[in-house]
């Protein structure tokens, strides 16, 4: 039931969770930026939706604005309430998520002090997945051979430039405007990018991550680390690499200290299910 939301803390120390949920395996991680004296502004959640469905979410409270942590927590809780009401009313999950995003936007606006947050959501029902994107936290679906089957677009000047072909991924990672974001929960002009339905292939990995990961690790490094092996090993490798980049600047690698959160999720491979 949606009352059983998994919401990581990670305010001042790293927090990690390994859980079976929605018919699959999940590892979620969050940690404040190295040497940070204020709370982690990321919120990470998994919300069950019946026996074989789960909604994964990462919200990154806007840095430099008031109440970033409160904004990200408020967005996640608003989404949870919408899902709880929807499962009782037999509402379509897509409708419930869109309603929850609208409710989250209103709730963050009602904080009344300019707070804002990104919100990236992936809903998985059986072996069908769909993404919902506001801001620059990202989601992607990675096949066992490392091919990115789908990826959300960061709502930022560099994200739009990559999508249009003006920048490649490496250039965007080092761009001076990488930190700018053009779409938030908590604004009157918030918009949602909803991905197409995607059937997960055997051994696909679903990844959601805040910019603490995406701004410090190259895309090819991410796909190589998540495409095979255990989820636990992938999370350990990704977080260690990102932390090392944040704390040690080198000439040719990114180094952008930030709160870091990610979710990795896989469905077990059962041939009879995938053949349907």
C-alpha cells in the first residue's frame, strides 16, 4: 500500500536502503555534499502501488533558495498522498502521478518563501515503465550491454543544447552554465515531460539520479557501471567515483560538490513473464 513509503533520511550522513519492492530489487542512496554544513536537500523515495508496481522518485531542493530540503520533502509527500488516494479509488497510475505532481507544485508554492525543487519520477507496473520529469535530476533505462534505451532530458540550457545537438555529453558536463535549471516544482509555469511507455527487457536497470551524480560522472562511466553485476556493487562504484571527483579536482574531469542521490532498480528475469 502507498502508506508504506520508503523515504531515505540522509540529512547529515549517507543513507542507503536495499529492498524488494514492486516485484523487483531496489537500492536507494543519498548523501550530503562533502564538507557541507547544512542539510542534504535531496529527497529519495519508493512508493509501492499494489503487489507488482512501484513509483520511484528523486527530488532535489533548489540550492541557493530557501527551504530546499522542505521543498523536496513536501513534493514527495504530496505525490504519496495522491497515490494513496488513487489506489483506493482505482485511478490509473498515470493520472495519479500527474495529479500528485500538480499537488506537489501547489504545496511547494504554498510554503511561500520562494522554495523550489526538481522532481523526477519513474512508475513501473509489471514490466512497463514510464518517466515524468521536472528539472535536472535524471532517469534512464540501461540495457545489459550498456545501451541507453531511454533517458530524460535535463530542463536546463545545457540539457536543451545537448538535445538539439549543439553540445555533446562531455561538453555539457564541463559547461560553465551546467548548474542552471529552467523548470521547478514550486513555480507558476511548472511543466511536466512525460515519457512514452517502455517495456523493460530482461536485466534492464532503471536509474534515477540527482545532479550530484550526473554532474560528476560521465554518461559512459555510468552505463558501464550499472549494466552488469549486482545493484549493490553498482551503487558503491558510482557513489565512490562521484565522491572522489567532488573532493579532488583534476584538469580533465568534472568536480562539482553537491548532494548526491540515486536509485537503481531491476525486475527479476523470468522468461515466462517477458514472453507475454
